[in-house]
C-alpha cells in the first residue's frame, strides 16, 4: 500500500513545492537534546556584546585566547569589539556585506562566505584559519551565525582545528527540522562532532521565530549554543537557571524561555 500512497502524496503536494520525507524517531530527537543539556561551569558566564541581538554568554575564561573568528557579519559588531578590547585579533567574514558594522584596529575582514568548500565565494574554516597569522596551536574563540550553513561548516572542519576553539558560540537554525529525518541525520552528526571535544554550557532561544511542540518535546526554531572545551571544564553538575540573568531577547517578539526538556533530566 505504501508504494501506491507515496506517489499520490508527492503529486498532491507538488504545487506547494513540497516533498514528503520520513519523521525522525522521537527517541533519537530526545537523545540528542539530552546530550546538549547545559553543564555548570565554575568560571561563571559573562556577556560579550550588547543586550538584544548580537550579544552572547561565554565562560569567564578568555585570558590566553589569541583570536576570535566570527563568520556572519550583521549590522552589529559589539561582540567582536568586546573581544578586540580584550586583546584578541578578530577575523570576520561575510560575502553579503562590504565590512563590519564598526571599525577596530584589531578587525580583519574577508568578503567570503563560510562553507564546506573553497572557491571564489566560499571558504572552509580550516582554509580561513590557515590563511591568518594564527595558524599555530594557540587557543581560539569561534562565534558563528551563518543562517543554516553552520552544519556543513562543523562537519567539514578538521578535528585538530575544532580542538583549538576553547569556546564556541554558535547559532543553530531550523531546529524544528529535527523531525525531518534526512535533516536530523546531518544535524545530529554536527552536534555529536562538537560534543566529542566540548560540552554545552548555555542555550538561549532566539525569539525571532517561535518554537514547535511535538511528542512531548518543545524545540525553539533558532537557538544560540555556547560550547566549552572539555579540558577547561572542571565543575560537576548542570545549569539549572533558565533564562540566565544575563540573557536578553533578540527581538521584540514574545519572549521564549528554554523549554524544560532541554535541561530537566533525572540523572
């Protein structure tokens, strides 16, 4: 029966430019959410950047980080400026703009997108770092907000470079598509790759795009994750306070608190 129903379904939804796909097993979705449960950190979290969009929470462990890499340039550069004021060289990249929102002597801009290959418009994370003066073994910071390309960037990054990022702040998009089985297969691998060397220490839902509730799991469509390299994480236990006092809404839309399924698990 299935072999007859699928062609009919494909034909019925074709005018909407849609295509049917399988739904992810809820247990698989729940397993990844549980892996991303934010850990406590003895260093505490501080905010870099402004209130609202463009500001992020990171562990208060920035001494010795030589450079910040920040692909995805918006009309706000407050996070990058705060990094520069702490002495980091800041590398920014985006093909869609001609430069950062403000200038700083420690800013270096590249007019290319970040992705899984290198050509006239794109570059990989590894090729970008290799082209800078920070292609050594020093610790780095990554802040990435590139509208969905983050999955391929992490999957194409070498393990050696991933380990150099003491702190990673990443905005992940289309998280409601966890229920789309082909998408989940890619997203799960990206998260699991990061978690080989880092632990999640903070999650902040971006209130730009709402959330989806299915099978007892609530998933905001866009969220900001902070990862901290495991060798720097000395505290036991998990974060229990959401939102964090330093969190701030990204837009004027209704606030979204981190749903409890992302941090309340019986151990």
